[in-house]
C-alpha cells in the first residue's frame, strides 16, 4: 500500500477569487478527489479525471456525502479571553475593565498560559479553524506558551504580545521601551519559525502612548514581513475617547496611519465607525478590516458597512473575536455576518461567506498560495463538512436545489457539529 500519498473522495469546494466580484470564482466538484503528499496539496478536481493519476496501492478515504473545503481562517481572536466568553456587560469599555483585564493578569503564569492555549487550539480545530491571528497578553511568556503549543501541533498561526503602556491596570502595563524590546525578541524567536508568524500587536490606540505607537511603527518598518494587528472604530464611546487622546488626528484610523502602522499584513478589527476617506486609505495601503459580527452584536458596537467597503474595494476578512465574540465557530460567525449585512441592506451570498472564511482570510494574511484553497503546492489544511450533522441540517440539506442553498444551510444552521474532521499539513488533528 502507498502511504506517502493520501487521497480523499468527497465533494470539493474552494475559491480562486471573491465571488462578489468574480462570478467564476467558485470551484466545485460534486464528486471530487483531493490528493495530498508530504503535507501539501498535489491536486484537486473531479474524481473520474484524477483517480488514474494515483500511485498503485494508494488508499482512498471515502468522505462521499460530505464536503471538503480549506480550513477556516480566523483573522482576529483573543486566546486569553477564552475563559470569559459569554460575560455580561453594558458595553465594550466596562467589559474590558470588569472581565478582560483581570483574566489577562493570570497570564503572568506560563503554566496557566499553556493550559489555556491547549484548550483554545483544540477548540479552534474542533470548529474547523486551522489558522488564526491571535492576541496574547502583555506578558512575553503568554506568547511563548502559545507558539510552543501551536508549533507542537504544526499549525499555521499568527500571534503577538499586546503593547499597552497606559490607560490599563498597573499589572497589565509595559513601557514603550520594554514593549518594543520584548516584541523584537519575540519576532527573532518565533517569526517564520516553522509555521509560526509574529504580529506587532498594539492593543488599541487608547492604551498606547505616542512613544509606544512610534516604536511600534519603527518595528513594523524594520520587520516588513511581520503582521500588525490592532482594533479600530469598534464603539462610539471608544471613538470619542480616541479623539480626546489624539486631537491632531483626522480620524481614529489616521492615528495608526501617522505612526506607519498601515500596510500589507495590517489587520484592523471591527472598522465599524469609519468614513469613506478611511475606507479609501485602507484600500490604498491594503490594510484589512477583520469583521467580527458576533462580538459587534454582543457588545452592541454597531453594524459593519459592507456596501461602503465594497464600493471602495476595502480588503475584508471575517473573525470570531472570542471572548467578545460568542462562538469559536466560523459557521456561527457566518450566520451573524449574514444578519449584519441584511441590517445594512446587503445580501451576502453563502459562497462569498465561505470565500471570506478561507481564501479571503489567506489573502488578508498575504498567504494566498500557502493556505486558503486547493491549488497545487498549498498546505494541506482542510476540513470535512457534514451536511447531515444534525437532524434539522440533514432535513434542510435534503431539500436544497443547488450549491448556494446547501452552503447557506450550513452557514445558518451549522456549528461545531458540522465539522466531521480537521486536517493540518495533511495530518488529522480533529475527528468528531
């Protein structure tokens, strides 16, 4: 038997572009074959056309009745907030002070950080998420614990230490100098080591002084292939606060722009309260909006403007934002994303939502060709979706007339139970 090549028979779904702008972007093979070797995609296409290319003795894993799609990519999530998901608060700022900051204090302990990281990564995989852009805490040991656990599983992850030297409890503050020094040490230790990538992580503008923002911008300029991640324009109270702290900036987004923090690989969570000048600037710099619908609804922050973003070709991806977000499931996130779109007058197709969760996330991370679809040479990060996972989903799936209806049913009715299996670099890392 040939064990160096793995083959999987199922329906295959992936994308070559954004279905909102390219009507031929969806790649669908009703009876498909995915061929994998050495953790990479060899080929993906119709079973009848590819079966003869398999080496003699290759066993074919039979997933007929299920759908293989690239692993989901969550572009904004906080692993230290795992234990405070579903905490009651009247808004973003009280929620931070009451729950988030005390929870993050516990990450002074590397042992605690490692235990949470183990649970967090298992939860991502259970929900079909194979790559995420992750916030750690201000403590460098929280980053080391996360990357140690992620690299042990050979997952492709982006993460970084929060920079915050003001407007936070004493126990969570660094200094401009110590934050920059520790970030640089972590970049050298982890960035591009195996499948790990570092993100320069400004918590959000209110918790960083001018000096810290300046040093973060210098790091971003020096290490051009690192990521940048932060929050912007999530909540009206926060926007007002930023205006008071940075009166010389045209807008909240402009604060970051002035410090050189807008470029490719820059991930901006929320982006709700932007104007067209902001959106045009996002497009011009290829900075990405990471839209977090479950969090925005839970905290009452507002509704993302899809029409405004699309009009100016502002890059967009989707994210869970746990623990302000209420689910690790990207399917549940699509459910809420669809409703946020409808409230703003936009109908998001299921195909576009699945694109945003796969190739759209890869493009946000500048990793197209590495993850996010089934092109030859991509990492074999993929999931097995089960349209019969629950009685209701099975009943609805039986009456769907086309691909769009089937994917829409999965997005609206699906959750972690719809993930039959998760594979990372060709290895099964979760089975339901």
